[in-house]
C-alpha cells in the first residue's frame, strides 16, 4: 500500500448572509441560513480534524480548507487555508484537486454536517486500495470524491448541481479506466426540508442544535410576520 499522505480537502464558502444557502430562504431568513451554513461547516471541520487524528500514525491524512471568501472566527486557526480558484464550480473543484499535486486527495463539501469522522477515515483508507472513491448524494450529486492520483482534469467539465452530476462524474472516472469504490450515500442540506432531516441524523451537532432553536423561535416569528403582512 502506498504511504503517500491523503489530503482531506473541504471546499467551502464564507458563511455570509445572502451568499450561502440561499435556497433555504424562505422560510429561513438570510441571517439564519448563513448561521446554519457556518454550523454545518464547523461540524464538518470537527469531523475532518477527528478523522485526521484517528488515521495517524498508520496513515498520514492532512486537512486543507479551500475557501471562497475570507476566513473568520468560525474557522479554526490551526487549519491550513488556500483561496478557491475563480470560474464555475467544476473549475474550482479541479483546482482544489490540483493542490494535491498528483498525490491522494479526498474532496468534500460543507453541506453534510452529519458526516462522521470514522466515515471520512474509512474513505481515506479505501482510497489507497483503489483508484477513486465516490460518495453519492441523495439529490443525484456527490458529497465526496477521492482520487488516489489527484487530477483536476477528471472533474473539469462535469456540470454540478444537476440531478445527474454523480452519474456523469462516475462515467468520467470509468472512461478514464479508474476503479471506483462507492462511499455511503448522504443527504446534502440544500432546501428547507433537508435541514430537519439532516439535523435528526446528527442531533448533538452544532447544526442540529441551531436548527432546533430556529424551529422553536426564529421561524415561528418569521411565519407570523409573513401572515400579518399577507392579511
């Protein structure tokens, strides 16, 4: 088994109101949607840090945040950060893979706060026994993609945010002659119904705690205001 380190990359966006999770509004207000995004990112980064620790020393796994925006106090200071490339999202993903310079890399997003450290650690170990790993998302996309020999050309040109994104990406890997192992399927947080469903999967996380507080207070006030204005 190769001993090259695995770079565990989180491709993320600065959680600013109006820039993230816009499909959650309504019923969530932009400030609530961005707070949920920040909580999802924090839970994801916790899992990444724990996965890196659990793999050491048998397998070196190093974290990297590829960020669109400016780091804030929501980002742990000890995590390395590089800026995202410009252009459409497939180009940003390609550039993220290319930061690994041909060594193993596993890329995840910030939309699956329910992901567990052991799931990420297992994905990194599996990656060194095959050519690629792919974690399908329930909306037809993917939540994780790993390449043992990171190569941005394998994702460049694959349209994202489509119901067939995952299938097209898998076909691209197969056409390149790569052996692909599936990871567990997860639900992305894209729409308001996803919030409660995902929160229930990881009820002790920051995301779930915040979602419950909004359901109990903030959303009710928002709905009452909307009803008052409509009447």
